[in-house]
């Protein structure tokens, strides 16, 4: 049976191996955190649209993000309802306003969403049920995942204890009648639901005859693409990038693609996290290369002896690469465990939807193996330079 040289090299100098494994662990944690933040960003920018009840969305072609949706004439929704295949069109009004914390009395920006209580436009059962409570223009439902700075009584998140609490929104008296789950976004740290009359009170700058979104639900069996094309033809709208109109019609995948493209590719936020992954891998590669290169240099006479005994460069290369992959595994496991703890801590403190999944774990494992293999390939030059003649 062959002696596992790669393993013996790792355990021979335990201090050096521990330092290398710690370097790999450091890189693994950095990669996990950067990918976690990137995944959290993707979830954050799309969960609002995933919670809406629509097959097709009508909105302004000037739309930028949720706090700057721009508006279009409400009459467009009446026209859309006449298109064959359309079952119903639900208006949605969205605007940024100021919420006064009932605890600290400080104000901060909050997203106000005007809905029809009988047809709220959300798929979430709890929202659909509690929307019926918005029977008065003073009543609001607040997102219980809003940041604690908005003033929940328990100091953590809004709950039943906050039902009945009175406060102000843009100087107007309101009363909390319930809470719902949605989650914070990049444009606002929380949101409230109000009826359409209440929305005009809280966001007076919004034109009453215009809306932010038209949520189109199709009749059973209707072809999404065919109805979308007909809506664009009748409303004079086109997809983003085409000829301008006062509205555009998008499917759910197109709306989500727009959000991901804007926040991850067009802004610096997504680029920062992607560069963070690259830098983390570079750091780990350099650390592992330094350790392997030093190990090869300290054992150069032994490698030369093996060559003199007839072992080929290919065999010795496998030994070095075996060491590199061993370091990858030794560093990955504690890095993964530490990342689980940091994910839970970050989710709790920052209220971010960051969580571990099997795909990310396998991706980081693959990146770690590749990082260490690249370091091993860099150290192979010294092995190939080992000269048996230098022994004499």
C-alpha cells in the first residue's frame, strides 16, 4: 500500500498546516459573507414583486424603483379591463412619506401603499385577510419586519401589542389596526398599507387620478404573451428600450429581471459584493501558495531523493495538489460553521434575509478547491526544479 505523502506532509508540521488552514478558513468566511449579502440583495429587491398578485404589470416607462415609481393615468386600467383574456385589473398606489415613531417621536421615511381593502393585490394570505380591516382613512397596517427604529412597543418588531397605537404620518393622525409580513427593501426600511382615501392623506403629492401599478390577472386558460401583446397594442405601450409611451406592460419574470439588473448590475451595490468574492479568493490563494511554496522549499532534498528513486514529476505534482486539496477541506469545514453563525447573527441584528443553502455551500466548496488547486499549481514549479544531482 502506498504511503499517503500528501497527508503526512500536512501533519508533519502541524503549526504550518494550522496557519494555512486558518488562512483558507478566513477566505471561506469572506466568500460566504459576500455571497450571502449578494443573495440577500437579490431577495430584498424581488420579494415585493413576488408578493404581488399579477400575471402582467402595467406601470410607467419612467419607473426607477419602489420609492420613485412615477405614475400613469388611471384610465389606462379601464382600457386594460376591456382586453379579451383579462379577468381583473387592480390599482396600486405607492409613495414615500414620513412616519413618526410612537416611542421616540422621531420621523423617518416609510413606504406607503394604497390598496383596495376588498382587492389588495397581494398573494400573501395574511395581507389579504387583514386588508379588510382598512375601513377608515386613519387606519394603517404596518410591516412587522420594519426596522425597530419605527417604534414597536417591544423594541424589536411590531406585534399585536402595537394594535391600537396612534401616531402620525406626514403630520396626519393614524392608528395601527394590524401588522403583516413583507420585509424591508433598499429604498425604505419599512412600509404601511392604507386604503386609497388614506393614501391621498398621507401622500398628498400623488395625483389622485393616477396610479403606480396596474396588476393584471388573466382569465383561466388565457395566453400570457398573447394578452401582453394585445395590451401593448391597445395601450400604445412597448417594452423598456423601445419607443416611448405613457405605460409599459411586463410579465412577472420581466419585472423581476428589471429589479435584479438595476440593483446588481447597474448600481455599485452588486458590484461591491462580486468584487468582494474575487478579493477573498485572491487572499486565500496567496496564503495557501505561500504555505505550500515554503513547504516544498523546506523539503526540496526529499523531493530530489524521490526523483532519484524513480518517481516522476507527475507523481510529485499529485502529492503537492493533494496537500492543497487537504488544506481546502481543513479550511472549508470551520469556515462553513463560522459562516452559519455569522448568517444568524447578521439576520438578527441587521434584519437581512441572509441564509445558508445547499447550492451556495457547494459553490463555495468548489471555489475553495479551485483556489487551493491554483495555489498548488503555482508551487509545482519548485518541485519540478528539484535536481537529484544536487544531493551529491
